[in-house]
């Protein structure tokens, strides 16, 4: 997350106390975080927006009975993770998709930014495209661990609790995910080096 | 990487605190420390690249944030209520019954609306009673006019009808006038040998009234000593005065009237005199010539006539010094202004 939302800056605790300003600040600062979270998990553009709105709505509705028992970012991503699982169930019920269970390969639809072939490839954009492609080749289980641990900066214990898997499994998945992505980065470096 | 495994190194790169031994190893082994730094840099670069590729642009993020706030803090009460309902829905039978009842009522609304629109509102009926004249009696409407006219003519002739009450005589006279006006041209009355004089005068009157003859009725045209002719002449003059709305040359004719005359001719005189009095066209001097007997005969002189004060003065003058208290009160009543 981009901001620090824990302790005295817990948005839901403030909301439960009657102060909506911190929650509004949280929404404005982190709306992109959750959209990116769902995009990296494999949601389409509009679906990621809908899911992000759903997360904020659920957090808001939960504020009435909110009791901080963990760090707020871990709680928020637990809500986001449940929204993602519910989305998979809804799609399965409609017969339009499949449930992304651990170990299956998720689909990353149009994740990479569109490339204009006539423009010279920006270094960061090109690297991002290759990383996204590599991320999309990871299983959802590996991708989720990487997402929560690297991009959302949750600790292994928090990732373990959130995903309901042992810490050792988190470490193992994390290791493999990073190895694949570093390999993509190293290949990127080899490609980027001048001949 | 001696001493620190790859998974642990990754954990350290993600921000875990190194143990004391791990810290010693990193200080002692530059290659290991370099590997950790490269790993940190790669992770940061990966995170940055992935974030830039997947997160929305600032303007798009702001729009989405506004939409979220519009559904949350901007409508806080409604959102919390919906959340509470959704939370209690599965376990609250009362809530489900209430929702079903609401649904039924909402479904019935169009039907009720259709009934309400279809039924035209009853228009308010405002009634009030208007005074209406009683219709004429059926026998009066069915009466044959010809036979009546014969009776009336016989009466006007001064025949033997003294037994008629004054009111009946007046009615007969009015009916005769009406029939003469409405029956069209009279038949040749002379042919049956009847009283040509009286009938001739009536025919002449009829012709003068209906034909618009504008010549005035004058006293000199009335045959001397013919009481009926005199009364009819005055009556005709009254008709003319009414038609012209002004009494011109009426006083010489009124001089012919004698309310004290006996018999049917007297009734005729008194009726004409009452009529002239009712119109207010009889001067006081003329009334004085009729004397107390004549005034007494005019029992039809009604209260409210404009001549009443003059009548009071006349009565006082006629009574002279012999006025008793009752007569005085009667004269006072006549002279009192109304």
C-alpha cells in the first residue's frame, strides 16, 4: 500500500468512531492499489474497478462491528482476497469461468500496457511487459504470494494467515515466484545489453 | 551463498530483520551482501514495473475514488442500513416476512392505481329550490272561451246579475276584456237583434285598442245617462293611459264615475274607480265629490295607495266637528307617512 494505515491511522477504527475523513483519504490513496491487485490476479479492466469498489464498500459496511485484531493492510487484503474468491465462484456458477484454486494457472487478461510498434520501447515499459508476462505464467498460488509479500509488503506470517497455508509453503512459493521473475529480468538485461 | 539460504535471503530482501549471525555473515561476506542488495533492487524494480503496468492513471483513480465515496461516506446511513439488512437477512424470519409483505403491496399498487383512475369521481350536485308559480287549475285551462265570452257580454250589458259577489263580478269583467282582446274580430252582433248599443261600444273599444287608434277617449263621446258606457269609457281611457304610460285628459272622464251608482252598473263604476285609484291617477278634488258614501263603497281601496293621506284629509273634512276618537285614529293611520 502507498500509505501507512495502521494503529492510530486505521481507517475503519476512525470510521467506527465517527470520523469519515481518514476513510476517504484511504480510498483516494489506495484505490489504485486494489485495482492493480485485482488486475495482477487476472481481472479485466472493468472487473478490477468493480472489485475494488466492492472491497471499499465491504470495508465501509464492516466498520460498524470492526475490532482491530491484525494490521489493517492485512485485514483489507483479506477482504480483497475474499472478494476475488467470490468473483471466481460467481463466474463458476454462471459457467463463464473457473475457480482459481492454488496451483492453477490464472489468466491475466490484457495486463500488459498496449505497445505502439512505431515508438521506441521505453526501458521501464518493456521491462514491465516482460514481468507481467512472466507473472501471468505463474500459478495463481505463486502469484498471490508474490503479490502480497512483494507488492503489498505483508510479512510471511500475514500472508500465511491470509492465504491459509503454512509459512514454509509461503516461503517456498515466494522463492519460486521470485526466481521466475528474476529470470525474466535477467533475460531482459541480456536483451537490453548493447550488442 | 554459504550461511544464508536463498529463501531466507529473499525474506531478508523483503524486509525481515536479520538475526545476529546473519548480520555478521553479511558484514563478512561482501558477495552475499551484494546479492542481497541486487535481490532488493530486483524486487523493487519488479514491484514498480508491475504497479505501473496494472494500476490506473491518477485521473481514472480519482474518478473511481469519487464513485466509491458516493456509495459509502456520502450516503452513510443508507449504506449502513443496507449492510445491516444484508447481514441479518439470512437469520431473521421477521425481516423476510416484512420484505415479502412490502413486495406484495408494491405489486398491488398498479392494480389500485388502475382502479383509482378508472373510477370517475362523483361530481358534486348542488341543488337549490326556486319559487315556482302554481300551475293553473286544469278546469280553468280547459274552459271553452266562447261560452264565457257570452256570459261576460251579458254581464256588461247590465243584465240581471246582481247576485254576483263583487270579486266574481271583477273576475268576469277581466275575463271579458281578455276575451275581447284575444278572440279576434267579433261577429256581426247586430244580426241577432241583441243590444247593439253596448256591444257596439265594446266592438269600438276592441277595435281602438287593437288597431292602435291613437285618438283620445273624450267625455263628450259618452252618451248622456248611459252609466255602463261611462264606466267603459273611463276603463278604456285607463287602458290608453297605461299603454301611453301617462294619464292625459283623464280627469274629465273620471268625473263621469259614480261609485254610489246602484246595481251592476254601480259595480262597474266602483271597479273602474278602484282601478284608477290604484294607479294614483285620481285627484283629491275628484275623490271629494264622491262623498263618504262613495268612499265607503270603494272597499277595495288598498293600504299603501299614494292617495291615502289625501283620503285622510278628505275624511276629516267630511266629518267636520263630529269626529269621534275612532275616526281620528283611522284618519291618523291614513295620513301616516309610509
